[in-house]
C-alpha cells in the first residue's frame, strides 16, 4: 500500500522546473522533474536529470510512480551506474 505522503514521488505527481547548466556550453537548460533528459537549446548536448530518486531503492516505487515511469527511471538509474 502506497503512503500518500511519500516525498519521493511528489515532484513527479506535480512536476517542478529544474534548472541545469549544460556542461558543454554553459547555457541554462530547463527541464521538468519528470523529464529524464533534455537537449540544450544552445548546442544540442543532452543534459540529464540526475536528481536522486527513491526509485533506486524503495520497494514501493513501482506503486508510487506507475509501471511506465518506474521503468523509465529505473533504466536511467542503471545506465548512470554503468
């Protein structure tokens, strides 16, 4: 059973804007907390949303995020670990 107060999923239910700096050109890149990656509008370099998530460790993460988003985030987490 999912805890409605789960802090890990809140930014995915109500997405927030995250500002990142492109490591290639230094431009600011805006992405939503539900985006896993976003190309830089200035140079095209792909900037990743590296926000740590409970999807990596919580046994209830699939229930909180839903199957599709859970799989997407889990795949990204595994790629980052490689």
